[in-house]
């Protein structure tokens, strides 16, 4: 997961971390970043999609473990 997160742009990493590890609301994230709530939701959706793809792409590396 750490490697997949590292592939994201800095703002997207911040949003993912704040939303899913610090449990910040999208309204709080909008206020912190100056983005609209809709823009935060969209960036989170795209970041989750990128994470899924990165994890899927590298999952074969962990099958041996």
C-alpha cells in the first residue's frame, strides 16, 4: 500500500491520508485545500482508482510471500 500511495500526486496522497487515516470529512478537506467539496470527492475517487490499479499491477510481486 505504501508503494502504491507513493505513485499518487502529493495532493492526492494528502487527501487519501486525511480522509481514510485521519477520518477528515470532505468538507474539512475542502476547507483545508481550498478545493470545492465536489473537487475533493472527484480527486478521492480518481486516487482510489489509481491505487486499485497500482495494487493490481503489483499484486503478482506479493503472491510469492
